[in-house]
C-alpha cells in the first residue's frame, strides 16, 4: 500500500471516527450530569463539600464511561492490548484536556484580559475551554492513546517474535558452512 492510499484511507476513517467520538462524549456528558445531580441532591445531600465530592465522582465515572465507549467503539480498531496502560493514558489525557484547558482559558479571560463576570467566565470555560479541550482530546486519543502506529509497531514486533530465527548471511562461504567440529572427531 502506498503512502498516498494510506493517507486517503486515514482521512476516510477520520469523519466517522470523529462522529463516534462526539457521540461517546455526549453520553459521557449525560452520565456526568446525572451522576453529579444524584450525588449532590440524594447521596451526599447533607455532606460538607458535597459539590466538590459530587464533581470528582461524576468526573471519574464519566471518564470511565468515555474510555469504554472510545475503546470498544470509536477507536475499536486501534486499541492497545495493554488495557491498564491505555486506561491510565486515557485518564491522564481526559483530566489534562477536560480540566486543564478550561482552567487555562478561564485564567486568560478572567485574569489576563480582565473579563471578570459570570457570562465571560462561562464562555471562556464552558464554550472556548470545552471546545479546545475536545479538539486536543480527540487528537491525543487518536495519535497517542489509540495510535494506529503503536498498534502496527506492536504487531510487527509480535510477528518478528513468531518468525523463525535464522542466522545472518554474510559474504564469506565459511560463515555458511556447517561446523563439523575438530578434525579427527
């Protein structure tokens, strides 16, 4: 397969994968919303700092839901054999892009640009931050966590390990002649 057909095939897979990624993200958003409100309003109703605990629990459950959806649907053809490593990488990317990028956007808007009001804070964190986070998350999932290059490399290593080991052929006929042992043995 040529480089041109590889690039064409990769582009052809991008849009369906992006749509699946968006659908998984929408389900994760719904899970986050439901779990957050159930924790806040029912389970942790009388607990001090219930908002913080509800946010943490909802975020972790939504990340787990998204990992399962992305692993078995959106990026199913590219998942790693080492699920624990993939899960840790997914969790790190999700936290960094889902929390870090919106926080960075709100910091820039609120403190650098001086747009210190609830509307500006919501736009910077929940519109710009989440949109940028989603783009970075998709890119990191596609080219790092569920990287097809990593999957191909692992397959090549596995195939090389299964192949029979042969001795390298050199230019000398002595290297190719079997060793008969010592003369007179």
